[in-house]
């Protein structure tokens, strides 16, 4: 199988999403339509030849032609995320290749089942690509995003997600704060557990949703177990996990 070629992308825009997260819009000389949920590899090469490579999920929908958006969280001691967040400016070039991946993808077929998305922290990034794709397709089968974060200032894409939920009655946004909630918050305020997942699955009524789960390994494993306990079949639960380096 031929490998996807590396190319030099140009940084078109940088958006500060949260204090530790930025979205980089990259213009690509060779753009290939991606599937919502796929990722790109990004490679940095130092003057001495040392290379560091990481994989980052695509945040933008397939309809965004000629460019991609990569949303990157600054990781403590992360050599790639640190450089991206502190050393990259608009106009710089970055070496990337993609799109990559064919398992954790949502194609948006009209006959697709309802959509249950569960994300922890920057695990929301590929799920956001799915929601943006869904919006642009005009799909109105029910969709729920359960998004777990530690504190209110860590909600990536918050304004866009809230606007999407307000404009689309078929989409429900459920935020879960695990360390500190906003004043007066009446929603979830604990780690995702089996009882919470049972409540979320029950929102779909008799329908069985297709679940996409992305985040740190511990969260993904706990959610997958909870969804199984809630009655979802294993083939209806797709997972993607990342380690401390974002790989």
C-alpha cells in the first residue's frame, strides 16, 4: 500500500480556542477530501536533522476545500505541541501528510443511525469534524455530544457548539465538568460513569445510536464499558484514544 506523501502546508490562520488550545488553519498545495474523523501526521525537523512526528485529528469538515484545521492542545513537555503553540506564526510552513485513517470515521449517510459522541478534552476534535459535516449535510437524525472537561475555560469550540445546539433541535450538547463547574451549573459535575451513560443513551428512545468515543485512554475505556452496560453492541462503539504526547 502506498504511503501518503509529505507536503509543506502554509499556516493561514491561528485561533486561540482556550488558554492551552489553538486551532491552526493550514493551506495545502495538494488537498485531498477527508472523512470526518481522520487525521494528519505533522513532522518537525530541527537544523541538526532530528525529527519529531505527531498525529492530529482534523477539526474541519470535508466541505472546507483546499485547507484543513488542526486543533492542538499544549501538553506539558510536549516538544511538538509546545513548538506549535509557542513558535509558529501565520505564514510559516509545516510538513504534513494525510488524510489518514479509515476506522474512526463518520460518513454521514442518510440511512446512518443516530449519533452519540463522547469526548474528553481535546478528544472532541474529530467529533467536531463530524458535527460540522453533519450540519453542512443538513442531516437531522438525532445527535448528542457528551463533552467532559475539567473546568469552564477548557471547553473547546464552546461558542460554536452552543450556537449549533440552539439552532438545531436534533442536536443536544451535554457538558460535564469534572473539577469546577460554572456558578449555578445544574448539569453533570463528575467523571463520566455508567449511570450517566445510561441516561444519555436513554435520550435516543428505542433507537440504537452509533457511538464515537475519543479522549485519554482511561476515559475511553470507561465509556466503552459503560456503553456496553447500557445495551450498545460492541460494533456500535468506535473508539480512539490518545496518550500524553497526542499521538
